C-alpha cells in the first residue's frame, strides 16, 4: 500500500508526515511538494519525494501515479485559486486510479457561512463526483491561528476581537495531524465525514485560559469590525489581508465554527489535547523562539 501526502512541507503537512513515520515504513510513504528541495530531509529518511504543483495538472499525474491512499491538504490562497487548484488535484487523483482520498476541509463545510467555505464546498463535491471512497476531515480551527493574539498578550496588550460571543472548537495542529494520519492508514473510514472540533470556547474564555496559564489577567477588548480592521492595519497587516481577518471574526461571531462533536475522540481513541495544556504548549513555543 502506497500513501501520499500533498503539501508535506507545510505546517500541518510536516506534522502529518512525522506522525505517519512513527507507524508506517518510510518506503510506503510518498509526498507531493511544489519545491522538492524543501523535502530533502524526508528523502534522506527514505520517503519518496515527488514534485507536484496544483497549478500544473501534468505534474500531479506523475506525483499521484501508483498511489493507493491520498491525503489532499487544502492549499493556501484566495477562494478562486483554491477551487481551481483543488479541482486539479481531485481530477489527477481520478486519472491516477487512487483508491481513497482524505481531504482537510472546514467545519460544517456544506452549510457553512464562513468566508473560507467555498473552496471546501467545491472540493468535497468534486471528490464525491469521482466515486472514489473518501473521508472529509472538517477541521474546525487551529489554535496556532491565534499566535498573534498570544504574542500580543505576552507583551502586555489586550486580547482584541470583534467575534463577540461566537464559539470556536480550537485544537492544536498536532491533534489535527494525528487524526489525518490515522484516517489515511486506517480501515473503515470510507465515505465518512468527521467534524474535528474541540470543546467550544468564546474569545473571552480562550483569553481567560491564557491568563490562567500566564498567571495574569488578560483584558479582552470587544470592538466592531471597523475598529478591528483599523487595529489590524495599525499592527502592520497588509491591506489585502485585512478583509480576510475581519471576515473570519465576523464568521466566528455568526457561529460558523460552533460545531459540537466528539469525532476527534472517535478517531484518535483519546480526548483532544485539553485547552489549558494546548495553550501552555504554544506559550512555551513562543517563549523559546523569541
């Protein structure tokens, strides 16, 4: 059985590959990456490194050749770009005769109002249309996405948000990576949809957890979207990013990530990393990389 992970040098992909290598012989694992030189470390460990570019379908035909089980990690970029790129990857998987596709989607993708939902809706539909057995890993939200807020709080800034009382199922990328690796190698995951969400928290509750870890109170500054945009601009975020981060806050406020589920536990056979432990890990990481 030959496995392949796309985007294997990215933040999530790296963690998925490292998890797989704990249980899968390196010669059963291949990775598809845009820049193979970035994966030389994996090649040295016996992993087959293939060049695959989601913008170049022919490269994906070569990358996916002979693959039994494929994990497509969603790409970065604007919605239009991602829809096109993911479509190329799914079509290439069909041409290559891949027997199973796992795909990292988004919480409640089919009904989601999240501004990042359209590529996931399109990709899930494209995968179903191929007739290839699949598993949709509907990842809620990476705790690492809040790294900027963590760093600000560590420096004495308030926790700024326009998400109101919207709840999020934050979990560590490592938990999402372990779930993806488990589904990719495991049996019984054909035609499944997993809502991978940790216990739901508001921004205030997350800030409170961070405060407990740091041993100090983190003031929460609830603002409107316009003020949030101005604050983010003042922090130096590029103009094109501002509507995205504001849109994320708005979609959280509107409940797009408020998905309760115990699917993490079902897949991992253990509870998701408790939020206080997860926050502690990220605080330690920030402190070590200063």
